[in-house]
C-alpha cells in the first residue's frame, strides 16, 4: 500500500510510546493528541479523494484509479486505528464497557466487510468480462475498410455485452444457473457468525455469494448500529471513526462495481454531517448518492467511471451496427473511428487497473481477517486479566 509520510511517523511514534507506557492513565494528553491526529489524517485523506490533484478522467471519481486510492486510504486508516487501540495497550482497557460492546460490533462489521469484498471481487470479474467483449468490438471496427463481415462480428459482441450488462443490472449475478455459496463456507441467509470460529479459518476470496445475499442490505446492516460516541467516551471515538471509514469504503465499492442486489443503496447509508473530520466523506457520499439515484431509475451496472463510458459508447456503436449499409458515409465512419478509439482507451485502462484492484481487494480482505484475529486475542487477554482470582 502507498502509505503517507505522516502515517509512517505517526505509527513510529505510537510504537515507541507504547513500549514506554502500557496504560493511558498517566498519558491522557498524549492519547488525546494521537486521536486528534487520527481524525486529521482521516480528514486529509478523504479530502484528497474529494478533490484529486489530477483532473483527468483516469483519476475521476469512482474510476478504477480512484477506487485503488480509496482502498489505500482504508488500509492506512486501519493501520493507524490499530496503532492507537491495540499496539502495546493494556488489553483490560478494551474488554470493559463500553469498549467491549463497540469492539464486538466492530468484529461483526469485519465479517460483513469480508462478504462485501468477496462480492466486489466477483463484480470485478464481471467488469473484466465486459472488457473482453468490448475488445472484440474494437478489433472488428478498427479494420479498414469496414465491411459487412466486420460489422457482423462487432454486432455479435455488442449484443453479448449489452446482455451481460443487463444481467448485472437485474440481479448482479451474470449467471443465474450458478448456485451461490457464502464466501467463508457459511450457508443460509441469516448471516449468523460463529463466535468460536478460528479467525485463520476464513477462506480467501474465491467463492460465489448465496442466492439471497444482498449487497444493499449488507451495507444497511453494517451501519444500523453505528452511533457517534458521547463527549466523555474518548477511546470510543477511534472505534467509531474506523467503523465509519470501513462502512463508507464498502458502500462506495458496491456503488461502483456490479454486485448482487443493490436496490435502494443510496438511501441505506449516510455519513453524519456534524463531525468535522467526516466533512470530506460527506461530500463524497452526496456526490455518489446523487449519481446512484439518477442511474438507478434506468438501471446501471455500477457507477464505475469506465463502465459508464463503455455504456455510452456501446449504445452508439450498436446503433451504427444495426443500421449499417455498405458503403457507410465518411462522416459516420469518422465518428465511429473516434468512438472506437475511446473504447480502446477505456479497455486499456481496465486492462491495466482491474487486476491490481483485485489484488488490493485481497489485501483488504486478509488485513481485515488479521485485524479481527488481533482484536479477538486482545479481548480474550483482557477478559482473563480482569477475572478475579478465587
């Protein structure tokens, strides 16, 4: 991951201080400073995502490049959270109310995050399928002169691409005949978590999702008990910030990438407006939600910038293929050539970015698994240390 310089210095300082001070009782001011820095870093990172320095379409909101930066932000924030709350801390502090409850809610959010990562991973596979079909269109229509044979080949690929996108619009499956199974071998739609499960038993991203699984409902469940802490709950704030970042990142991924059952996604999650550190996140959420509401009315395969470009180009090229008569008008051929070049550029960006995006999703998946294991271990140690000796 591309960690920022201030994150590196922050984590180094936290590590040194944790080796010197086990409890926060005598170091309250330093603890408050660390939490304040954490809020600032979260705000700064999301400000960069809200107003990227590169205004090209390759770096536009919800482009592949932007999503990769979003995942980098998640990894950075997650590392800082653990530095504040887990590294070298007296485990008994997080095993007492209200932190014990908040951490158990975070553990449940972790499991739901893993399912979302799995669903998005399969969604990226669907986008790669779109890309391969679009490349056939480009290969056919780049030929000169364009004859009926090339147009027929392009037309077949265009029809397959439109059908594939329509299937993703309908239910996010792309293959109704495939029986879906939980990403971690869990069956059924209850979403129940085995609390005794060894964290190392979570499977890698590879399995399909259950038939009744809903990305939209998963996001709603992740945010349903997400409540900002009161003023006196100092250590509750980093847990809340980390959870808010986690839910927002998963929400944005589901909005961008074709996923199973996303109806009403825009109304299922909103970032609290009253928090100063969350203002850039609020701005991003409003932009994405507005786009989603517009697209949802007519169906969409996701708000990924490259998909939206492809949809527009495919529609125009399909109209050309349907009405093609040899020889075509020079003006129309020039227009098609420009559209084909634009489609080729979109395919290139997909080719270069989708596999690294899937690698980052795997990294997020396994990072969440490790973090969950570390939190469970800390809670277990805290429970033991707080048990009175008989």
